[in-house]
C-alpha cells in the first residue's frame, strides 16, 4: 500500500492521517501522474509524460490511443482500452489486472 496523492500533495483522512490506497488505485495514480505531465518536462526522465498537442490538434482517436499506450507502456499490468476526447478533457479507459478504471485529463 502507498499514500494517496491529490492536487500534488498527500491526501489526509478525517483524522488528519495520510490516506492509504490499494495496489490497483496506486497503479491508476501512477498512470494519472504520467498522463498529466508534459513529455520531457522531468529532467531525470525525458520519456516520462505525454504530448498534449495530440489531444488538441489530432482528433483521430487512433493517434491519441497510440500516444497514451506509448506513455503507459512501461507500467506493467496496464492495458489502454480507449481514449475519448472532447473539447475540455480526455477520458482514458484502462484495464489493470482485470479491473476497469478511468483517468480524466484536462486538455
């Protein structure tokens, strides 16, 4: 188990303690962090993140699906089922070890 991160800081429960999450939610959290980070913006890992311009300028769902799958390829147990883009956000549907989850990205 690991700690939950919300808005860039550790989330706390009603008692003020750090909130813990299970394994599947930890993987979802890792996917969300990678998909909300601009590609190349982390100095120590230039391959971390995604190209946001793909969501804005390419409405071709195959291209967006390819970019998301490429970004999450180093996280084991994750399969990207689909990417649905609107004007304001992209919804990424994930299959993680048999469990379906969603990550929403503001674009």
